[in-house]
C-alpha cells in the first residue's frame, strides 16, 4: 500500500482476502495497485453512506462546507460527524458487505 496515506490494516487485510477469494494472482506491483484501487473505492462508498445517514441539518452544513472548502477543518468535521452518526460500526459493516458483493460480482 502507498505510504503517502495511512490505511486501516483491517480493511487492507479484508481487501487482500477478497482478492484471494476471487482467485487473483498478481505480482507485487499489480497487487499494490489493486489494493489501492479497492481501498479508495471502499473509502468513497463509506464516506457517501456516512453523509447519507447524517441528520438533515448536519448534512446541510456538510454540503455547505463542500461549496467553500476554506471552512473545512477537523473541529467542524468533528461537530458534524462526531454525534451525527448513530452507529458508525454498523455503517462500516454494511459498506464492507456491499463492497464485497460488488467486487466479487464485477471483477
């Protein structure tokens, strides 16, 4: 995996297990590219799902920030997502399940 951006090792292991389940046998370079692609897709799916689950007022505030990224900071993100998502673990699990289905069907 790329050293530029920290990755959750559990998600990386999960992606590697999916590749094995799919029967992919890749050289190291192509394996890294596939892992990067998979991880990016999972991150994107998870982010969208988390935004979808926000209460309307917090979602509106988040979308407003996206229009003016100068407002973006960790404190504001914490205010929006910190208590705006009721069960983040369940969202992560559901996203992994959806991701697995998509990956195994479309690869």
